[in-house]
């Protein structure tokens, strides 16, 4: 009987963790999926992750739409080899969230190779399909 109770307790705990993720945990997972999809050039995933009204503001001052940014990735003009979150703070309010992170991004762009330490802000909105990235803003930190 004790064994059955233990098995049921473990099963319940596992399902509670799987289905009871907090909004902050969901955003941390969304941030991880975003970074993985960008590095892998997983355009099917990025189409779902990026909101149709995406504002993508680079640390260089360039601002792009979802279509413009995905076209740059598809062309090979922008390629990320590393996107590493060092510290992330998340604030949620209903179906909106802001993730403020310190990140390292390495790759190549039209200017050549880059290795940047950045402050990054992501604005996420939750819709029927889950969390979508609506705004991206990076600022280069002093080296």
C-alpha cells in the first residue's frame, strides 16, 4: 500500500510540475526556445515565436519588422553562433511579460564577426498559441 501511495504521489507531483509552470518559468522556457531557434535557424519555430507585429531593435540602432529580420537570417547576413543568458529578471502582468537579461551574443553580420555583451529586453504576449515575442531591444555594454 505504501508503495502504491508513493507511486501515486510521485506521478501527481510530476504532473503538477508539468502543468503548473508559473508565468516566469514559461518565459524562461520561451527565452531558451528563442535562443535555440535563432542559433539553429529554425524558421518554423521563429515564425511561431515572433509576433506578427514584432519590433526588433538591434544594439546598432537598426530596427526591423518580423519579415525584415527573418529575411536577414534567411539570407545568411545575420548568423548567431552563441546566445547565452547570464542573468534574467522577469516581470509579468496578466498576459504580458518583460524579460530583462544580460547576454553574450556571438556570430557574424554584414559588418563581420561580433562578440557582444549586451543588455536585452524582450516583451512577450500570451495568446491562443502561447507566448510570442513582440519586442526585442539590445544595448551594448561597455567592454
